[in-house]
C-alpha cells in the first residue's frame, strides 16, 4: 500500500496484526467475502493466517481493500489495480529514501558549517591594518 496507516512503528505493527475474520473484514470493506478470496488469489491481498489456516485481516488489509475499491470504481481491472498499487508502493519507498537523503544532507551541511565557524576569527579579535591614504583634490 502506498501509505502507512500508523505514523509510528508501534502503530504499523498494530495495523498489520490480523484481527478480523473474513466476514467482518468484508463487511467493514463493503465487499462480499468471496471478493476478498478473489483478491487474495490474484495477489492483491495477503491476510494473516491462524495456526489452523483461517484468514485474519488487519487494519492495513482493510485500507488496501478500500484502495482497491476506489481503483475498481474508477474503472481499472484487477491487473491495473495491481500495477497502480505496486507503483504507489514504489513511490512511497522512493519518497522515504529521498527524505532520508535530505536529512543526511542537512546533517552534513550542519557539520560543514560547524567546521567553518571554528576557523573564523571574530571581528573584535581580528587585526586590521589600515593604510593611510591621502586624497588629492
């Protein structure tokens, strides 16, 4: 999915914990349970499984189902939905990488400025030699 529901690692962990059985997840997503099974077979969704093999859907899964519904309502077929979701995930990853690189650049810039500041001599301590100049009129 392109966006995470929770902002922190703890929220993401909670959001990815499978807690809803298929009937509840389908109702919350406004879909038929068979539709969820089809999406799983087509690789659009991967719910958690219990030890006995029962599906358990998470908040993250529900958000993905809502996104799938938005895309199919817009006229995309399942393959189009899969491609859009893949591209959204790739875009989110690239944005995260870009933000990480920006933060590294900010830190490097601060370090460079700290280095320069140590090399500077305050004006009050600087020795300035002024040569007397006569102006001819």
